[in-house]
């Protein structure tokens, strides 16, 4: 179980966040301690707020007296509402909030259920309840509750994780904004991309797209971004979400800065040449689009192809999860541009590739640096995963994304079987 603790000034904001979900039937009020309720057992924001007023009025110096906690069991844990009530009460006792008023909400707006607890960190006399060593105390409380309620151990799972933390957005599952946020907020921290097109290629692996919007505001030209969830066909499946909903890093201005920084870094990076060689080798070793994509997928490289309505290829982007770089084919070489692949896959004219053996072998066999860890060191994350998946595991818990509508695992298996049969014939 993972606990997240937030502090703020606005009690109304914390309550509104949860009660809005109650109104949308994606959350319920599970329990309350020292909370005023209606005769029919229902709760309203004014009644809940009044339950905390004596504490807030008595508050002496605490700037952020409102505490908003979420407790998140493992998705595989089946926790009943009664157990959630007991877990909330036990957790609050262990954190020093056992005598405080608090209200518990159960959320079902994503694939896993979890609870939110709203309380205040000042007592009836206005004194702040100590938050010394809060993180350590919270982790100890979670470990105790995992044992008591037979829940999966979050620390063990983090050390031995093989399942994805972040998944492609499922527009049918609800709470699309939260699903999108878990991807959009983190990509700029880990990946390098130089244009909106390459950024969208990366986002497409997670069923998301970004669009630039332009307009005038008080006579001044303004530019921004909006984000959409995509369905299985790559079509927009949600209303637009403003970039500001996903934090500073998702904004148009920050992305322009990220593009510039990535451009400088990628120009100097040896991984650029290594990626080019990997693609050229895949061209030489394969006969068609599916084989080509499966070959690169084995090496930890996703291929995103953009086509017109009449199937003409007008864009191709390669996403290297080892070096965490995203580049268009034309950025790597003229012989890797979209037109070359269109001529191959639509007209049967396979490009001629010549490799410089010795120099290129060195490039391909060099372990790229992943953060402050080399890929060879990172293999210890999970020896059961492929090298490419291990490199991704540090970020996405082993998730190696697939472009929509294509089963690369099946294609990779077919590719392996073809290689074996060729070996037998030799």
C-alpha cells in the first residue's frame, strides 16, 4: 500500500475535489469521525466544513492546516468497504490524527479502488500536530497495515516489479484526465524529442495526442496546447484538456524549451548514430513492415508510422527506449526518411543500405547511459525481462509501449521462429 500526503490552506478545495466525484458516482463517502451528517445519513460540503471550523478558528500559526491523504493498495488487492474503514482509522491513529475529525472517501474512478482522507493538522486548542519524520512514520504504518489486512507489500513489489505502472490511456475506464496526467507529467523528465510531431509520436504509444491552438486575446497573439485521449483507431475519444491541467512541463512554452534542449543534446549524443545503425540493420534483415517493426521492437525501439487516407506514408518516427530519444527518420539520415519507407512498403522498392562494419559494431554494442546508470547496470532491475524492457522498467515499471492496433509481441515471436528455421536449414 502506498500513502500520499498533501497539505494545503483550502478545506473547501479538498472537500470539493472529493464531493465532485461523489456527485459523478465515481466515489462514495465511506466513513467519518466527528463529522456532522444529515438525518438521512448524507453529507454536504457545508456540514463537513462546519465539523472542522472549531479547529481552524483555534489555529495559531499553521499556514497549511488541511491534510489530504490518499491510501492506495495494490491493484490486485481486493479490499472491502469495511476493511477500508478500519484501515483509515488505524492509519490515522498511527499518524497521530486518531482524535481529529476526518472524513473518508472511497474512489472508484480508475481501475483500482483507493481511499482519500481529509482532516486538519491542528488540535482543538490550535496547536499543530507534529509532522516530524512523517514520511518514515507513514511508511512504517503502511507496512503494519499490509501485514494486518493481508495486502501486498509495496516495497517488495517496487524491488521486483514486472508489471507496468503507467498504461496507455483507456478512454472507456473513466477519469481520463488522471490517466493522461500520469503519462504527460513524466515524459519530459525522461525523453528527448525535438518537435511537436516527435512528441506526438511518443504520446501516441499511450493513446494521447497534443494539438497546437492559436488565437488572439485582447489583441495579443497567443499560442497553447490542448490534449486529447485517443481510441483504438487513433481517433480523438475525449474532450480537449488544457495543458495547464497537467502542470508546467506540458505547456507550449515549456515544450518549446524542451525541444531546443533536446536538439542540442541529441546532436552530440552517440546514441543517435547507434539508433541509425540499428534501423539500417533492421532494413537489411527484414522483408516487410511487420518484420521490420518486430526486429526493432526486440531492440527496444518503437516505430510510429503516419499515413494519409490513401495509405501513403508521410512520416516515420523511431522511439529508442534505451537512450530515451525520439527522432524522425529524416533527422537520422536521408535514406531513412518517410518517402524511402513508403517506396519500400507500398511499392516494393527496398532501399539499399551499406554499413561500415567495424565502426558500427562499436556503436551498436555500446551501452547507452540511462540517467546516471548504464544499461548494463540497469539489467539488475529484473533478470526475467528483456534488456530493452529492463531499461524501461526504471520509468514505467517494465512497460514497453506498443503502437495502436499492432501486436508486436506476436510479431517478435514470429520473427524468432523464422530465425530458428533459417538456422536449421544452414
